[in-house]
């Protein structure tokens, strides 16, 4: 099982998530729990679609790093 980096942004009253290694794989939800569940489902559907269309499934390569902005 591959693990993909997911970026979650606050988008006003909800959250938006996308997967840098899977262009076009996005989702949204009103809570962090909802957007997390939704993006997991979106990843599975996205990969399934790539396979069905005979396209290569990109391997995870993005990394997430939280950096403290204080000097």
C-alpha cells in the first residue's frame, strides 16, 4: 500500500485537500475528519481510473515538512 502526501487547506467554512503526486485528485469537506475520509476515497477512485484507462499510477514522491517560521 502506497502512502501519498495530502495538502489540506482551510477554505472558509470548509476544507479542501489535494494530492501533489496525483494531479487532479482533490476533495473537500466541512471538517478535518470529513475531508480526510473524502480524500482517501478520492485517491482510491483516482488510482482505479488511471488503471482502467491503462495509464501509469505515479508513485508517491512528495514529502511534507512543517517548518517553524520563528528564527
